[in-house]
C-alpha cells in the first residue's frame, strides 16, 4: 500500500459523503513497516495484553527508543497503526480480487472468498478471538457493526456496480458482507467460505436468485408484476359489482 490512501470512487448515495479507508501509513519507512509487522507477530503469539514495546522492538529488530521515535504515542500508537495498516491491506487485496472478476457471479465469489480467507487466516486476529475476544467482538456490536458494514458496502458497491445499479449494488454488498460475518462468527458444517467452490455453490443457489428477485421484470403487456396484479384486482372488483349481493338478487 505504501503511503497511498485508498479512496472510494463511489459513495453510498447521491448525497453521501466520501468514505475513506484508513491509510496504511503516513510514513511508510522500512522501520515503520518492521515495527508494525513485528507488533502483528507479537499479537499473534501472545495477544495485545501480553505484548510490550520491548517485545515489539525485538520482533522488529530495533531498539525501544527507535519504536518511540517512529511512534511517539507508544503502544497505543503502534496498535492504531497496526489496525489502519491491516484494514488497508484487507481492502487492497479485496480490490485486486474483485477488480479481476469478469461477471457478477465471479465478483461475488471473489469478494466473499477473499474476505473470509483474509480474516480466518489472520494470525493476530485469530489469537485475539480465542484469548481476548472482547477486543474484537466489541467492534462488531450494535453501532460498531453498522459502521463496519457501511465501510465494507461503500468499498465494494462500485465493484458490483459494473453489473447492478447503485441501489441494487449497495443492497447486495451489504447482504454479502452479512453472509461472510455470519458464517465466520457462527461456522456451519458444509459451509467453508475460504473454499471458492463452496462459495460459488452458495452464490448460485441463494445469492443470485435473491438478486433476480430484487428486480421487477416487465411482463408481456408492458406492466410489471405488481402493476399487473393491481390491474387484475381492479378488474375483479369491477366485475364483482355486477354480481348479485343479496339472496333475493341471487335467486
């Protein structure tokens, strides 16, 4: 990623403010990168609570003073940089996979598979979920979940927009994100989102039919199904007015 900040090319609506993915680094020097990767290594091995700046310095092959020089805010600053960097790396990898897709099915399979693989194979995140789950799950509760979904949807919507309109793209992006989060937090037998074959089967059986259901096809008479139903109801009511309404009239 370097110092480049991933910018969303499309918002979630005509009046929505532009959303930004956190920058991987404001100073992408080799030392800074080593410190961030060293911190990730330590967190994967001993968690956040068990990681000290001395541990990070050893893993980064530098002195504690160097860590403070690069991150004057100490451990909190290092952790903040780790989060920003990993979020940027995640979305960067997602962009590469989804950008290479050639149709709607492929872009959904690529996005869901890449997201699930990146999360499930992330050493530091896996360790936190096992030993310090409150640090992760607190970011997925209530408003935090909404923020995470909004960020993900805002990023992935433009990739879906090659085949869907804006409103459809955003609904499908949120739906796909919810599917990934649900299966990662509550695994189910026979559903492995890191397996592209299984994800493609899931997309074909459930996601694509759901997308088709979102659309309102035109009928042979030029009316949509809902319009056709309304016309049929009106005609039925009109014809019923000519029918007898009392027993005497019926006889």
